[in-house]
C-alpha cells in the first residue's frame, strides 16, 4: 500500500512539473504606436539651404502641416519664407515658396511603427520681390515674379509621445523665374530642416 502511494505521488509530481514547463509563458509589453492614420501634425523651424547654381547659403523659416491618410500615404503642405542671405542678390528682399503634395511612408507596422522614413513629391509656386535694378535714371518695372515650382523631399520622423515627435527633412526645390531683364533665372536649392513637431490624433 505504501509503495502504491509513493508511486502515485511521484507520478503526480512529475506530471505537474511537466505541465508547468509546457505552460510557461513570457509576458512582454507591446510598445504603443503614436503614428496612426488620421493624425494631423504641424510645426515650424529654422531651415538653412544651399543654392545649386551659385553655391550660396540662405536661411528660411520652414512651416508645414501634414495629414496621415493611412500608414503609407500622407498629404503635406510645406512653406519656406526667406529670412536672410549673407550676400546681397537681386532677390534679397522677399522670397516665399509654397508646396502641397503627397508623401509615401515606408514603415506601415502597427507594432513598433513610431519611426518613419518617407519620400514626397510636392508641386507649388515661388514668389519673389527682387531688388530693383537702376536703368538710366529710372528703376525697371520687373520687381515681382511668380513662377511654378516643385519640391522633392526625403524625411525621417520619430514619434515619442501622443502629441509630439522629432522630424528631419531634406528638400530639393526647383524654380525657374522668367520675365527678368537678363532672362530667366533658375533658383534651385537644397533645404535642410529639423526640429520638434506636434500632432493631434483625429481618429480613435
């Protein structure tokens, strides 16, 4: 009788140990994803640039607003206001670039989707008020110009909270301004921008 009892206890203990071993689970916290469809983000930052044709540096105020249609596609508006140029040029007074287009996002993961690499194509316009040229005793009449423009952009964002993220972007902007006394002028630049962005989720 004692032997039977010992055999039952040993068998039950091994069986319980085996069950515990088979049912062993590892609990891991899933990080929250702050980059969601329906997100509206915006910010403004100081953006230096380099001219393609002349190699001169300029400084702009870059403002943007972006709406995420899905994890892969967003609509974005980029605007650049010229603040300063170290060397005086014919358009040193005023220049404003405005673009609107779409971005394609590489990261579409729901888990771990807080980093974001994106590529964008944004058509737009360039407005400039150039410094008047003296021709004889009078200033020439060609002081303001409006030209079509296009921007090709690459961005990297990292979302760290529900309401803000870090962003960076490199944009190649192309404009060909016509109607100037010496012919058309190509105003191509590479613009660099980075900073803190803010967002509001609009979908639950």
